[in-house]
């Protein structure tokens, strides 16, 4: 709730002046406030009173008026001021303290009832009762030695106990500190919270404020309590006072007769509650805002538990966080900062003092807490201080154990005096004899005889714990058999009884023993890889008993793969000691096998695969015994099988061989052949070439020798970088145009020739008579043959160049009667007579007439053969006409009827489209020249008349008329130098271009359908791309006129068989 405070100055004569109004927030409902608690001190005024004097805060307006009188006499002297502290040194706004609000504390609703009475504990002892016992037991495997054990246990007060663990969870506790603290706290709870006991534990943690982890819990809630302890996480600053205050609140609400608090911290406090009440501090005067403060052993009298002060990072307190002494001298300030308390430790110790004054036992544990932290924690305790300064905090469990014992203490200051019996000697063995569970001991002499009395300083006997002393005694040689001797003299335990609060003394019962003949135990055990059948242990065997009478040796049974070897140690004749005999088993080599995997050399195994498996027990399943390595075939091979085959179980040592065989798909043959007009020398076939072998390593290309008149052109296909398949490479030989000549006969004016007028393909050096047959001259009327120009060579002269011979005609002499004269006849004009076409082509259906090669190429720059040309034009014949003239009969000596191109060649020859050579051959595999192709194409149309030759190198050529006619029609073109080069072999691209021109088939690149057949060597940017696509793809099309470019609409499949 909020409280509004009106500060009013009484000016007399009924006049008042409101100086200012202040508001205090976050006050508790139903709290009672006094007006005097909020007065301000200012020089020249005095607080008169408040209206009302007290106010109970409730719903609605909570207002109180403070009245001041201006007539205040000045008191005090500046010389009496001990220390000057400037007002508001940190520049805070008026009445601001910079403090942090604290969260409300937890108050139990009502004290929980304790158990009515304390029943007997598990050990059956009553509170204040102490139980002593002393026993002697023979030492195994020795003669006449006994282990003597003294035990002390007791029961503490029958009282109820409530304990609060106050645990530091600040950030510095992270890691092992918090881990060890949680472990120790859980063990503390485990020890104190027992069935039918009346002890309860609560847990409070603190960082910058308190955290209630769990209210008081008994045995039933122990596990839940331990789980909540385990969930504590370290973070924040350190406010020990907050943890102590909340713990005190819990214990104030407890009805237990024994109240304890265990405070654990690892550093100095950096937070505390604001001190709002102190003694020993006096405000002597305040002049102009400067106070005179007297300090006389200041002490805290109260704290404001709603306000936390401190920086969170420093032990020291700044001025605004210290006690603010009220000031009655001023109206514009209400208090002055003092120098008390100087640090957060003072309020913390004050808080612990309140708890101790209320009867609470405080134990404190300092975990590497530093100088200030250790000081504060030590000042807080009244029952035990436990500093742990080592980085090893494992001793924290022992500290908590000791604290737990003090809370439930049965006896204290216990001492045992234990004299050794007259017939015995004390056996001293390092940390074994004597040995105590708690406290310490000394071994003293008796009447000058050493090692006769053990003095055991037992210390405290804790409720629920047993203290023990153990040592070994040896009977003296002079002792008589079968006589009882006491192991000790009178053994006394003196102590302070914590229940009766009186000193006590009790004696132990002393055991008696006698010399006896030793008895032994014989045991049998199976070593590795075997077992035993029969009795394996024989006890209480008297010394000297015969072996056969004492034991029955069990039967050794070896595991599979093993056999019994021997017993170790060897059997004796009589029993003289306790011994364990081991049946040893060894491997039976005949039952263990090795499986090895090897390769036949044509492969290997994956890297890292195991190839040898040893120590395989006979009969082991194959799949359990080995992991077959993964085979890796060498290049050119593939895995075939394992030999011998794998068994189902391993029955012997065996080597298994991985067999690899050649992979035919990876081995190739390269063959070299001549395409005609030349021969090869050297190896022409190379087999068993591994796929991917470099070409240069795989083959040696044979030498080429062209025939007369030819030269080597190229290998088809081109050589690869590596061998990837079986391929036949053909050596192509092309005519050496410089060695072949043409002899042409032409008729001059006024005459003609009959017979062959052009002889081509004449090899250089051919005799004239073998090369040509001179045509017959036919002079026009009135003319006679005169001569050949130039003159014809002799019969044996050699043809060495192209030559044209012109027949010269001269007029015959004239006469007539009458002396008349005869007028000369005008020479006739040379006219090319058009010829009727022999056959017709299918120009309407645009089906493909050329194909590519199996390797995905078209080879546009390659030559086309004569038989391929014949086949193309055969396909392009009108179907009806083709059907009517098709034949498979021809007169060519090199075209057999079973040759694939026999029908196209025979049919076109029958209709005079193509002709052969004078020697009766057709040369189907030879290249076709440009002149030959122009002639073939021209025979499918009428010859076009011409006035002059279209090209400079066809004058007198035998195909002159056909070339000029084809050029007139736009079917053929020459070269930039004006030549036609008639004897040059035509390329496939040029052939497609010519045929498309003959058929009026033309298309633009953008009108070729996207799913048209493509070739890897046919670039869309090549000049012949459209022509080749037109030649390959069968398609439907649209166009207005035959001379227009067409637009493809659909592709289709087409084929002709013969």
C-alpha cells in the first residue's frame, strides 16, 4: 500500500503552510505507522506532532500530516563533531536511498507437531545407554593368532530436533564447490533423517536474497528433499544475512527442543539488510545541513528487512547504504548518512546474534571463503566452525558428518584402556593392527615391557554409529593346549554421558581362547576355458590329513577348442595349509583353424579389409567366423568366383582364392584398313587393348602408301586420345588433282564432232594413245576439216596436263560457171539443245534422305561416295516411277547383286542418270566429284541454255553443259576466285545443299523443330546447318510458294527398303 505524508509548517495565529508532500510505497497492509517515524530534521524548525499519531494502513486513502514549529533553539557545538559526512554524497534525488526492495519472508502457517515420544532405535538402546562388546576370532591361515575387536555404540537424548541448512548459491559456488556441497548436504539428510526418528531438516539457499528450497521435512520426505537439494544452481551475489534471517523465522516457528542452523558460504557478503536502528550513534547538531555525529561503540538495534543494500560486488557499504540517523533540525532533509555499518558483515553477524540469542545452535562452514568471509562465518557460529581452505573439498562430507553427530550425540570424551593378556603378544602391522574407526590411540609399555597397553582416545559416541578398535594378538609358545586364556586384562571405557550429564565408566567382557590344531580349507577352481564337475570346496580339514582322505578331486571339463593340461599347484600327500588348486586348460591345436583370402593376381581387396582370420574354432558357422573381403578387380577384369567354394562351417584351415576373368566389355580391338587407292604397311590389327589406354600406348599406326595419282587424305574416324571401343579406322586416299588431267575435244566454227569429246581422270604419264580416242570431225557444208589446234601429240607421248584441242574447219574452194562468185556462208550459231528430263523427283514429300554415323557425328566436311549419291537419288524418285524402273541388274564389274547399294546403282544406271568408267567399273566406294554430281543432278531436269561459261575452269570440260545448266538454276555455286573446281570431291554438306536446291527445299534455323535430330559435330552456327537438318529430318511443312522458305510443323519417321 501507499502512504501520503503532508509536511506542514505552523506559522502561528492559525496560519499554516504546506511545505511539501511525500509518498511512501510498498507498505504492508494492516501495518501500523507512526507519524514521528517520518519527521524531517532542519535547522530552525522542530517536529511538533502528527495527525493522527498512528495510522493502520488499509484500503482507501492512507494520509498523515506532520506538523513543524519554526521556533527551534540552536543546540550543540561544531567542536563536538567527530566526523564530517556530506549530506547526500552520491547525488541522489531527495529522500532517495538507492536501496533494493527485498522479497517478503516465508512464515510457516503454524508450528508442526513433533512426534510424541521417541521409540527405541534400531540398536535397541535407550537414551543415555552405552553398549560395549569385545570379540576374538582366529586369523585365517595362521597358527594361534586372533583378531580382537572392541565395539562401542550408544543412544543420544530422546528429543526432537529441527535443523536448517543455509547454503550459499552465489555465482562463485559454480562447479565443484556446488557439486560437493549438494553431495554433502544429501548425505547429511541421509544420516539425520532415520525411520521412527524425530529429526527434521529444512533448506534455505541465498544469493542476493534468500530462497526457501524446502520447509521442515522428516524421514518420509527425505528423498524429495534430496532431489530439491540436487536442483540448486549457483548464480548471483552473496547475502548471508537473508539466509540466516529466513532460517531463524523457520526455527522460531518450530516446537523442537533442539534447534540448529548450519550455515555454508564461500565468500564475504556483498549484500545485507538496511540498518534502520542503531545505538551508540548521536546526532549532536546540524548547522546548514552539516551534521555533528558522535559515535560510541555503535551497535545495530534493528534492520529494515524490506530493503537490501550493497553493490553485490563489494564487502564494503557506501554512504547511502549505511545507517541514516534521523535529523530533527531541517525541513528539507530527514536524515544524515553515518559511517556505520562499514560493511555487509556487521548486519550478517548481528542477524546471527539474534538467532543465537533465541537458543539456536549455529554451525558454520567456510569453503575457501577468504579473509572477510572466514571472519564473518566464524563470528556467526556458536557450536562449531569448519574452515576448508584446500581446493580439494572432498572433506566436506566429513564436516557434515561431524555436525550431524553433534546434533545427535550419545557420549563424549570417551577413553578406553586395554591391557594385553599375560599369555599374549600384541602383533603390530602398520595400519592394520591396531586400527581404529575414529579417534586415535597409543601403544604403551607396562612395567618396562613394551607394547602391553593400548590407550584409545575414542572421543564422541554419535547416535547411530559404532566406534571400533581392532588388533591382532599372538599366543605365547609356553601356552598349554586346551586351556582357555583371556586375550586381555580388565578393559575399561570412561566417558561423559550426554543424556544423564554425568561421567560414566564400564568394562568390556574379555574373550578367552585356547591353542587348537589348525584346520584348513582346500578349494578347486577352473581356470579359463573350462569347468569342473563335482565338489569344489572341502573345509575344516585337520592339519596332516592324507590328501586322498581329505578331498575328492573334481573332474575337469574343457570348453570346445581346449583340453585339460594340469592342476596347479601340484597335489600334496597331506594337508598342511589352505590352498586353492586351479585346473589349467590349453588350446587344442587340432580344433583351431585359420582362413586366408588371396587374389589370383588379377584383382585385389578393398583397403583395410581383413584377409586372414586365425583361431577359428572348428564347427564355427562361416558367417560368424569370417568377414569375406570385398573384391576389387584390376582394370579390364571382373570378379568371377571364390575357389574352393565357401563352406557352411569351418572344419579346417583353408586358403580361398578370388578368381578374376577378363571383362570383354573392357578390352578392344583397333583395326586399320585402306579405303582404296592406297595400301598400308605395318601391323593393321591390335587386340586386347584395355579400355582407357592412351592411344599412343595402344597402337602403332601403319604407314600409308597411296596408289599412283592419289595422296593420303585422312583416317576415318579421327584418332581418339584413349581407346574406348573396338573401332576400324579407314585410310582415305584422295585424288592428287595435280596428277590427273582432262583432255577435251571441241568443234570450232563451221563443224562438229562425233564421239567422245572429253576424257577425264588421265593419270600423268599415260601414253596419248592409251588416254584418248580422237572424235571424228564433221565439217559444215562448204567446209572441211583443217587441223587440230594445237596439234595432237604422238601416240607414245605422255599426257602431263589438262589440254583442249579445237577442230579447225576451213572453207572448201568455189567455182562456177559464168565466172560468178559464190558468197561465203555465215557460220552457224552454237545452240545448246535442251533435253527432256529422264525421270522425275518427289519434291512434295520432305523426307530425310541422309543419315549420320553410329558415333553421333554427321561429318559434314567428309566426302560422299558414289554409291551414297546413287542411294540418295534413288530414295528421292517419285514412288510410282521408282517402282516401275527398280532393278538389281547392272553391267558394272565391281557392283555385285548382293552389295547393299546394288539396287539404287542398277536402277539409276538403267535410266541413264549415272554411268560408269571405260574399264567397266562404277567405283561405288570412291568419292564423287563436283562435276559428276552436277551432271547427275542436271539429268533430273531440262538443261538450261547459257550464253557464256559460268566458271573460268570449265571451258572445254566434258561436263561443261551440265555445270552451266546447274549454275543457271542456282543449284551449284563456285568459289570466290571464279572457279568451279570440277574435279574436286564434293563434301556431304555441299551435297545436301545441292540436293535441297534441286528439290526446292529450304528452311530457316528458327523454323527447325526443337526435337529434330542433332549431331555433336553439326554446329547451329555453321553455314550448312540448315541444309543438313533439312536432309536428315523427315517433316511436314507449310509454305505459300515452292520458292518460299518452309516452316516445319511435325517430324515423322520414314524409310525405304529394297
